[in-house]
């Protein structure tokens, strides 16, 4: 050890090395859960389609997700994570709005609590109308909010993932929302008039009150 270093200084340096930092410089102690890469194809063509979608819906000429402010929780309406991935992987017009690129979310959490990353968080995904430009999407395998809230392994993994992401990116707990809460988000913005009131029924406010209460027990 170099002469002149106090034990306090040494401990301060060790703490700084041990903790990852947010973009704003604040430290976060939220541990990174086990995340398994299972990426869907997102080639140049799909990125170009995402750029065009972003420009049309948000006035942003980019496919990149910068400065995420929101995390949106979803229920997949499928019985397996593989079915979620198989829905997102082909770049076909989505069956609801018939636009390109196809819909997707950044992560999916299986009923057994296994977390898969489907798309890099630096890329926009079409998972929530009005928020795709600033939101990370997390799918949960299941058919109802209760499937997720009542599954201990899935909830444990979901909360760990959400807390890790929000701490790393500086996202406020109140901006962790359910899909059904999308219209009430202060970040909601949609240029296409016919879609300004479009949302889905999954992860309703009552469900997310329970979810955020659990999330509040975790710290950064």
C-alpha cells in the first residue's frame, strides 16, 4: 500500500469499485439477476422499420431507445416463454394494428422464474402504444395478472429484474407501470390520433399497486 493512504480512503475506493454506477453518477447496489440471452432477430431491415415507426408515432427519427423513463409489465397470454419468443421473432405485421416491425418486448420471465433477454435495451420494441420511445417492456408468461402475482418464483425474478433495471437506469418506482396503466403515464405520447386511447387490459392498476408495494421493499 502506498504511504499516505488512510484506512478510510482505502475503504472508500473499495466501495466505489464494488458498486456499479448509474449514468448520472449515483451508485446502485441492486444485484443483477441471472439473465439468459435468447435474442430474436433484429437485422437492419427491422431497425429501419422501427425507425420509420418511431418517426411516424413519436417524431423521433431513430430506432434506438435512449434515456428510458418507464418500465412496462405485461402478461403474455401464452403458456410458455418459447411461445412468446416465437410470436416476436418473425418480422410480420402485427395482427392487431397491422404495422411493421412486429411487436416485441425486451425480456420475458417464465413461470419458473427464468429471465430471458429477447432484445437489447438500447433498441426500441413495440410493446406499448404511446410509450415505446421511452419504455422497456417485460413480458410474464401467463394469461391473467393473478397468474403472475400468485407465482412466487416468477414474481421473485420479475421484481429482481425490474429493480435492477430501474436502479441501473434511474427509473422512478412510480414509472414502473402495468400495460393497462399506459394512458396515465406522464410520458405517454402518440402522434397517430386514432391510437391515442389505445391500451391493453393486462397488469391493471390494482395489480400494479401490489407489485409496486413489493418493489418498494427492494433498494438500489
